């Protein structure tokens, strides 16, 4: 049952006597029923309870739950609550609204029990166990998204590979941030296309590794349009030093790339 309380309840007295353990209705002094409830309305069907004490603060005190208001001054009651006994009471006995240890125990238990929230709530410093909760409305991105002011906790970054086994290769847009492996017994020429041909974003990094015997040379597909700079002995056409050497090609401007790494 739903517990009801009132801070404006006015005490009253029994209009007629109440037998021990038998009576399930109580009548209070004429015209005082609504004042006893203190503006509380009890729902139909005995689903609410309003706690009162009869003969309060005496050896004959009995706690009862009012569950319905039958007439202005007559109530349906549940006897002997909160550890008290259903005893006899004479007409004129005091009746007043009280809070009991039963109420306090109820609130303590409720505070220790998981609460089901409805509506919009703001949760602060709460831990939600994924194993026992279902999150709805959570979007899992499946496309390329731009994240702004987001904090990633222990993210796991992986590198995609592009394995090349020929003696020539020209970067494609899908190579951005990839690890291109070059494996051939002969020398391998890797070309960087013009921006007009493949518009890599400025800041793009493409990693290249020589994993075969063939030395890898990085150069512009169209020299004079695309500029390649490096610390290699041939600035515009640097080469990997040997097998397993790795280098990075970084686009620093519209048609300018810098190659760094294990070069000769």
C-alpha cells in the first residue's frame, strides 16, 4: 500500500467504542474525519494507508492503518500495526496521526533498494553495470564521424595494412593512415600522386616498410607539381636503407610531402 502523510492533521476522539481485534471500521467524533486526514485523499480499493494511534501515549496505545474513508467520519482500518495489539478502546479515546518505527524501517529499506527511475534524470558519479543493464538510444557509429571535445578512455588504435608485391605502386586515397608493405626481390618505385589526382587531406600520414630485398624509392608521380622533401641523399627521391626499414610520408601542404624515417 502507498503510505500517506499530512502535516495538517488534527487529532480527534472515537465517537463509539472499538472492540478488541474484531472491528474493522472506526467512527470518530462528528465533523472531524476530514480534519484527521488533513486534506489527504485515500484512493479507492484500500490501496493507501494513513497511520493513526488510538489511545496514543498510553499503555493501551494501538497503531491502526486507515485504508478508506467510508463516510465523513467513518473509516476502514487495519488493526494492531507496528508491533501493537488490537485491543479494546472506549468512546472518547484519542485518535491522532503518527509516524511509527514501521514507517522509518520502510524508508530505510527503500533507501537500500535499487530504484527504477522514470522520466529525465541527471545522474552524477554513478556506475552503470553493463552486465545487468540495457542502454537504449546509444548510437554505435558505423561511418566516418568527427568527434569534438570527446574524451576517449583507454582507446585501442589499430593500423590497417596494404600489402604490395609488385615493383611499382602509386598511393590511393584509401592508403591514408595505412601501413603499406613492399615485398619484392627487385627495386620498388612508390609514387605520390598530385593533389588534383588524389586529394589527400593535409596532415595525412602514410607509412611504408620494405619487407623484401628490393629497395623502396619514394618519389612524386608528377615532379614539378608535387614536391617531395626528405633527409635522404636524393632529397626528392629518398630510399629505404634496407630490408625492414620503415618510413613515413607526410602531406604538409596541398602538393608538398615530407618523407622521414630510415632513409639513405
